[in-house]
């Protein structure tokens, strides 16, 4: 029985590896060799998550703009909450949450690699009227998850574009 389960385990692992399956965060992607600098115009929750997102890809974050191959500038960050449905008492039941970031990427000399673009993440959540204490916490957890996802998406977009256009001049 032991040999049979060992063989089955090996076959399962080999088939998962063969189909391209990878554990999340288990592999660095796209960013090996890229050095980025982060410039933000003000307080941005998404920008505060960018260093971790950059490191997850295998790229490096430098504190000196001159050493960077690309400079990420966060131009604007906006959050929005829309009521999608109401209960009989006129209170919101279903909400859409949006977080948008406008950014651009340049070389340290100011040549445009990626012109100003916007990235958006949207979530929908149901506001349970029977649990008012948990409402605020649920929304803040969703916002936090959205900010992380937005940072990871932005970094992936930047690295893909920089690999396509390494010299700038988009």
C-alpha cells in the first residue's frame, strides 16, 4: 500500500507540473533584472502596496531614481461606492466598490515608457442589515484586497510593457 500511494503521489505531482500548475507566489515572474523607482505625488494606499507587488515579481525597487530602468508615477487614486439596490426601508443592500489608479511610467530621463493609463478594480458586496457591526469591517477588508490586487495588476502591466519596449519612447 505504501508503494502504491507513493507512486500515485508522484504521478499526481508530475501531472500538475506538466500542465503548468504553480502555487501562487511560488515563482518569480517577468521582473527578473528590472529595476524600478516609485514616485508618488501624495498619500496613496495602492502605492504603499507596490513595493511588495514589485518584489513578488522578482524585480527590484531602488531608492535612487538614476539606477532605475523605469519610474512609476502614481498620478491619481480614487475610490467610489455605488448603491445598487435598496431594501424596503430605503437602506442600501447591495453595493459596488471601485478603486481606480491613474499612473505613468517613464525612464529616469523623462522619456515616456507607458503614457498615463488607468487601472480599475471592482467588487460587489451585500450589506447584511442583521449584522451592522460587521458592515464596516467587511468593506475595509474588501478595499484592502482590492488595493493589493490593483498593485499586483499595475506591476504586471508595467513589467510586460517594459519588456516589450525596453528603451522607452512608447
